[in-house]
C-alpha cells in the first residue's frame, strides 16, 4: 500500500538528505540512496543554506483562489430561498443553469452549470428539476399562452353536479 508520508516524515526526509550531504556525501549519492531526483536534493541543500531548518519546512499549497468571496457565496445561496420569478425567470423552479446565469449577471463570474451543480450539492442545495425544452418551442406563442390562457386555467371551475344513471 502506497500512502502519502506525513508532513513530519517529509521534513525528516529533507533533514536526512541535507545531513548526509553535510557529512560529505554527494547529492547524487544521497538522491540515489533515498530514491529521489538529484535536483530535489540540491534544492533542499540550497534551501537549508539560505534559511536553515525553516527552509526545509513543508509549506501547504493554498490552491486556486475562489472566484466568489464568502459574502458573494452566501448571497448566491440566499437567492435559492426566493422564487426564481423574482429574478425574471418564467417558472418557480431553480436549475443550475439559472443560478449560473445569476452569478454571471450579478458578479461577473462565469461558471459552467455542471460545476455549479456540484458546488450547490456540496452545500446541500440541489436543483428542483432539470430544464427541458421541446425542439419545436415557440417563445412568442408560449408568452401569449402564459398571459392569456394560463390565468383562466388557474381559476377554480364551478362545482359539477353528479349525474344519475
């Protein structure tokens, strides 16, 4: 089983390599003995000469800086508590593409909807429904239907009387 050595083990390896070079061994011999590249050992020796033991300390890689600040992330998550129609969308269903569009519009940061779906899932937020559209979709006809016919369908129909047979 090949496991990653701990931070302390990595620093011990660096100190061992530098100590062996200080004892008179060549960088090539030390690298061969420890199974390292000779340039790695040389770099450690130079770091030790310039900064002492502090030069051999492992520094964590910070990773890429997030595109959104924590406040912006909190604001984006807060949008999900409101209806999408408040932001100009036609229906009350959140999708990753809609959140991506709002992030792009409000903060100027372009995220791919697939990444945003993962980002939301890590924060225990999931899209309500995937956005599906018919190929024959006609936005003008849909807008007219939503404005004229749909409100009438929302009204309650009068109660029907049971028919006797």
